[in-house]
């Protein structure tokens, strides 16, 4: 489908189960195997995450996702938020991005 070919991927690593995660107007309570969202239409999106049922701890970030782009974010357990930038070195982030194409992160 066009969405599968053109859509981007938001790869979210180490997000604890029970965390509320959302893109735009949709929010999920994620399970322990959650690793992100794929087939995100190109364009500007609002990503948010936080403790389940606790609006005060929610963090949000605007993301511009290009066609077929992979955006990597790593959860920081100490701060209960996504680490600044991608949360890892560029080389490590590139390895994760390469793993998205062959569906290494699909459950």
C-alpha cells in the first residue's frame, strides 16, 4: 500500500509497559513489547508519552516525518521521558534505522 511504502516510522526504544503513548489525536497504553509506530503519514505530527492516567507527567514533541524516514527515540527511565535527541550515538541510531526495513522490530 502507499502508506506502507511512503509512511515513516517512529521507533521508540525501552518504553515501559503501561506508559501512555500517542501520535496526533490517538493515545495508547503500551505493552511490554511496544517499540514504536510505523506507516506514519509524511508531515508534521505530535508525539506524546507519559505515565498512565497522569496528565501532569506527559511530555510532547513535534516531529516532521519525511516519506520512509525512521525517527529513533530512546526512553530515559530516570527522567521518565525520551532522552534528548535520539538518546544514543549516531552510529547506534543508524543501526536501529537499518533494522526497521527488514521488519526486525515487528512483533
